[in-house]
């Protein structure tokens, strides 16, 4: 329902047909209220969208070569998934495909229109809630795919500062976190990484730490973790 639609009852008929033959008509009345829901939902979501899985289903090509026709199609397909999810106020994340070999402390270029909202505009074929409103969450190193684990605390500080600087300049309203590890029983290592983030003397200290682990264990062993899930 467009935001500028006047409140009131809108009547119409849903016609059902088989081939060229009309078989049924169903009267429909839509009651439009005099309020709109917020573009950014109060109850926020975070749903993972796989890269290889989506490509395999649509293209039968899990990892398209860069610059290929399938690579271009893959981006279009994924953007359409983001649009559909955004229309239903669902926020997608992924693993910033290729993050293990991505040398930059910022999202890959595919993500920029998703974060600044330009993907969700009529120019890109979008209509619905949250027009020109960016995806409100970003996962750095999903499932622990970040690539500076061996660089110690100073490496953590440098990369966290880089990520925070990018978001502060380009998508300050996006909730972001470093996905430290997925379902690991090495609680000491998880806590070490979380404390490295917290002790950062630079802007990277604002970057939240995230890990999936049993919540009782998080409370006992990983008190420095910002977001246990």
C-alpha cells in the first residue's frame, strides 16, 4: 500500500480464469488505515543468504569466475533476494563472498548499494517499505571467515579501525559486528579476541564482537563478548 494512499475502503474484483475462460469472480475490499509503519522495523532480523548455494540453484555454477556472465547474473539474483527480503522487512547478511582473500577493511562493492539504500529505489526496480533505506545490519567475517587471526592484538586493532572508519563515513546507521567464531568450544580464544576489540585505543573499539555458543557458557567463560547468540 503506497504511503500516500488516502485512508478508506478500496473495492475491487479478483477474476479467476482458466485459459481464456473466466471461471470465478471474488469481490475484495481493502480497508486502508490512516497510519504507516516505520521503514526500519522495531523488531529487527538477521537472515543468512548463502553464495554458493544460491548460485548452484539458479546457475548450476557455485563459484562463477570473476567477469563471467554467470558472475554478473549471480549479483543480479542476489540483489533481487535482498529486494524481496527488504520488502518484507527482513535484513539479510552473507559472508561478504570471498572475504578470506579480500584484502580491504570494507564490504565488497556488491554491498555498497545495499547499505546506502540505492538498491532499494524505483530506479533499480524496487517498490515497497523502506525505499532508499539501507540494509540495517552487516556481518564482518561471517562464521569466522575474517583473515587476520594470526596478526595478534595490533592486527585486530588496525583492521577494526579500518572497518569502523569505513562505516562511519559510508553507512553510519548500520549495525555491524565482527563474527569471531561459529560454535567453538575454545572459549578462551573467543574471549581473547573479544578483549582485543574492547581494548582497542582507536575507533575500532566501537565494533561489536559476536559468536555463536551456548549462552550459559558465554556468561561464565566469555564475559567480554558483546553479542553471544
